[in-house]
């Protein structure tokens, strides 16, 4: 062990062993990029959600690689020597902030209580701060409403929802040139305020985003909105969840379901980029026609999301009446299993964040610590990392 007031000389190649494969994804202010495409001077996203600079890139050659699967299904790959910052049950009991451990060490202590419970709790990244300009012609919340309960597969833009507060907000967020007319007690049709035969500005915006004509199986979130500022992404998510979401009986989790595989992947990105713990369960929907139960030919993607960071992901009166999340009581993310996947070309990066953590696949927080930094951490008495 290392002791205070002692001098140690540590030898070794910087960043030796610790690595991810070149095809692993690393989050940057412009979205995910391949580990193998990073260079010194590039920026990646740290655990605090803000950019930090890559100060070193260290090729590691071909190494055995393992898939690290977490309790919510989020996963990434790394080598056996790669470091993760975790808190074990023993560390939690002692009130310790946790420590950096190799994947090999984690494998040896992966489960506790006779293999029934995960041992290694990992930190969750704060909401990511992106730096991407793009076409965002509609309010993010309005786009969320349209992606949830809107119809633009035919010639008109229509919105079907019975909730008074949502309908009022929908109308208030339309471009000033547009207005609505009631098609029925549920549906509002968007038109130009001054009838001229010209398409509404909303329809033009939907067309410009590439969404015009898409049905529920082909809807998607435009990339400019996925990489928008934090508050805009939160408003987009609220629009989606206020329409197609459901707050469960606990009041601490929101369910969202979509028939679009692309939309499912993008909602997962959106929620996790805001700090959500999210699970996805594909299922085959059933429905009834004239008393006969039928099975859909297209699978649906059902997501459940929680926000331990305290974000409130809904804003409608109906959902807020049910939402009573207590972030302090929410279970976090744990390393669930470690699976060998073969050998791959790998490399390691060093970043200049104070905790040396960066965000990788599925918004997982991983480590780039050097040997010298570990030694400093082990002997430090006045600085601590927190969950």
C-alpha cells in the first residue's frame, strides 16, 4: 500500500495498458466520434457535461477486449487494464467517495451477496453541453409535441390531443404567421392565419427538417435538435413525454413508446444526454379490431427513464400531478456483467479534466488515469471525487 509522508518512485510507460478499441465512441461537443479519430487538442465531454481537452493519445496495439454492460443496458468496450471510477458496497458503507479500479479488479468483485447483487456503482454524467449550430425553425417543445401527437404524413399538419393546457401551449408556440382550426374535438389543423393558399410556416419548417410525409414508423429527431443547448433539449423531451409519455405509479419514472426504431435510438440519446438512466424493452404490440385481438407486424420500443440529477422531464398538468420523483432515493447505475468480445486495435487518451473522467458509449463515464495520478489519489487527504 501507499502511505503518507513517504516518497515513492513509480516507473512505467504513460497510459500503459488502459485502453478502449478504436471503434468505441467518445462524446464530444459535436456528438459521438470514434476513439480512433481523436487527436491531441480535440475536445471531449467530461463527467460534468462540459468540454475538456485531449492532452495525449496513446496507441496500445491489438488487445483482448471486453464488453462492459451496466444495469440499465448501457454498454461500452475496453481492455482488462482500463480504469473505471466506482464505489463498491464496502466503500459506500465507509462513506468513501470511491476509487479508480481496473476492469480486472472489477471482474473479481463484480457481484456481492452470493452473486445476487451488483457491487460497483458508477457515476452518471451531467447534462452534456454541445456546441453545434443548425436549422431549428420551430420551438423545441412544439417539435416534441408534433413528433408525439402530430400528423404530417398527409398534406396537412395536424395535432391531436385533448388536454387543454397542451393544446393552448401548442397554439401559442406556432409561428406568428400560422393559426389553427378545429377539425374535431381532439384535432387541430395548422393553417396560415391569413388565408392565401400558401402552406403554413409550420409545414414549411417540417418540410425543411426532412419530416414532411413521415408516419409513426419513420419519424425521427433532426440532428440539430439532438445537439441543441441543454434547455432546448429538455424542452424537446418534455414535448415528447407530455404527448407520448406516461408517468408510472411510483411518480419517479416515465415510460415512452415508439414504433420508429430510429426515434427510439434518438430519444435514448436525448434522455441520456440530459442525465437519464434509461432502459429499452422492445415488444410486439397487440390491438383489438371488432372484438378480435391482433398482433402488430412492427415491434414497438418501450423506454423507461429516471433522472437522479433532479431534472423534471415533463411539464403538462396531467403529468406534473403524478410526478413526485425523489432523486436521493433513486437507484443509480451499476456494472452488471463483463463479457469477452475478442481482440481489437486499441488506444488510450488523456484529458485535462480534474477528475480525468470522460464520456463514452451510451453516455457512460469512464477513466483515463495514469499511474502517477493513481498514486496521488491514494495519498491525497483533502480532495475527493464524488458520485
